[in-house]
């Protein structure tokens, strides 16, 4: 019994250290992202046009994350200092964590924060897929289901239910991670297919721009997904290890989102306008009996008749923004 209590205390303290580390990284990247957006983003494009929206996203997620972190810090102070002499000690207070409104407030802030972050992911996916219905309808359905489940969890938590006995929480976590994984697969596949089509149309086309975007998206998804899967497994097993991930998971996902915004704002990846300019790489335009090379502007005779279409459907679909 003493060993179990000691282990629970250790994991809760470990969670506090982990949460502070994640919060510090989240704060640092929030400042960097806001600074990059306030300044003139390189290459302009849609990220400059959407600067106000992105600044609002950064502000609201930071506020929600900060309030959630502060509420949890207050709850920690209560169980270890203010109520340390309560029957059962801190271990019993940790088991009854949902009986305290301050802890429910922290949980609510992090859930709403997740709504905003998942909405940003969906917007990126829809833009890259040109708002195709077979993509938007299932993804929006999953998004609504995720919000509905989180509301049910909050209702049950507000009644003082034991955290591990809220079964709907596991389904919520699976849908949340599933949305991120599906988003990554859809966007990466779309960009890789477009890259292949552009290479077929123009063999000398520089397709590295697509590789950069896919790499950024996969890196961000892996950062969050690995952390979330550990949380899901530990929660399903009712392990105290889940305390290490409980409230830090939102900060980890926030960090992944901010990394993309920072790279786009600083010109380390592409925007819609840049992708358009790259798609218009030097090639040959065939006219009736003559081909004109747009690089050296020297006429060349040819037996080909007709014209070459430069703006292919795949290139047009590639016009998306990582912001």
C-alpha cells in the first residue's frame, strides 16, 4: 500500500515537471510565432493576408493553455499544502481529482484549446484538397463527434466521477488522434501525388517544395501522435503513467502547430503564392510549328502542332498554405 501511494506521488510530481517543461516550450514558441506574424512574413502570400486570424488563434490557445495550467497548479497546491492533512492524504485527493471545480476548469480549458487546434488542422486539409466533399464531410463529422464526446466527458467530470471510470474519454482520445493521423495521410498523399504529376508534365520541375511541406507536416504529426498514443495506452490500463501526459498533451500539440506557423512566417517552407510561382517554372510553350523557350527566348523549329497547357489541375490543387 505504501509503495502504491509512493508511486502515485512520484508520477504526479513527475507530471508537474513534465507539464512545466511543455508549458515553457509552448510559451517560448508562442512568442516566436507572434513576433514572426507581426513582422512582415517572407514571401507575403496568404499567410500575410491571414495574419490577424493566426494571431487570434495564437492568442486564444495561449490564454486557454495558461488558464488550464494555472488551475492545475492551484489544484496541486491544494492537495500538497492546503489539504495535506485530509483523510487519506494527497493520494486520496488525487483519486478524487474530479470533485474539485478548479480541476474541471483546467480540463475544460484544454478541451476547448483542442477544438481550436483541430479546426486549424482541418482548414489546412480542406484547402489542400480544394474543399472536396468526400474529404470535408467525413472529417467534419469526426470533428463534431470529438466535440460532442468532450462535452459528455466534461458533464460527467463535473459530477465528480472518477477520472478512469469515464469510458467516453478513451473514445474521445482515439478520435482526436485519429483526426491527426488521417489529416497527415490525406495531406501528405495529396502533395506527393501532385509532385508526381508535375514531374510527369515537366521533367525538370523542382519538386523539392512538396518534399519540404510533407516533411514539416509529418514531423509535427509524429511529435503529437507518439505522445498521445502513450497517453491512450496508459489511460486504458488505468496506469499512473497517464498523469505524466494528462494536461501536457495539449501543450505538445500546440507546440507542433506553432512550429508550422513559425516556419511558414519565416519563409522556411512555402505559401500559396510561392507554390504558384514555383509551378510556373521555365518550360517550353509550343505554338503552331514553333516552340518558344521561356528561358533564353530563342525560337526552335519543331514538328509539333498545338499548345502546351501550363496550369494543370494538379498544379492548381497544389496551391495551399501551411499556415
